[in-house]
C-alpha cells in the first residue's frame, strides 16, 4: 500500500500544526490582558514605572515569553502561507 502526499497537503498540515500551537498561546495572552486590563506593551510600560512587585514580575516574564512565541509562530505561519518552493525530504 502506498500513500501519496502532495506538497499542498504538507503545507496544509504545517499550517494546521502551527495554528494549533498559536491558539493556546493567544488564550494565555488574553488571560493576562483580562487580569491586568492592558495589552502586553502597556503592561510593560507600567512595569518600568512601578515599584517592584514579584507577582507582576513573574507574570511579566511569562507574558513576554508568550508574546514572543506568538510573534515567532505568526511569522512561521506567514512563511508557510507564502512559501513557493516546498521540498519534502
């Protein structure tokens, strides 16, 4: 039995995989936005101006990591969507 997989199938699989990674990260970011009532950038600006608060600092580090991960995954998704030369190895 042989299975034929097209380049478009590979692209679709990679897109779905990336989207499935994006969804929970966006949810975590929304949780922080609800908790503090700010976007990450606004929260970051406030953190620079306020006295040190360990809970907020922990949230800041985690939120920043989620924000960076989201940016990276969205960049990967754009690259997948615009890829013209797909090779299967």
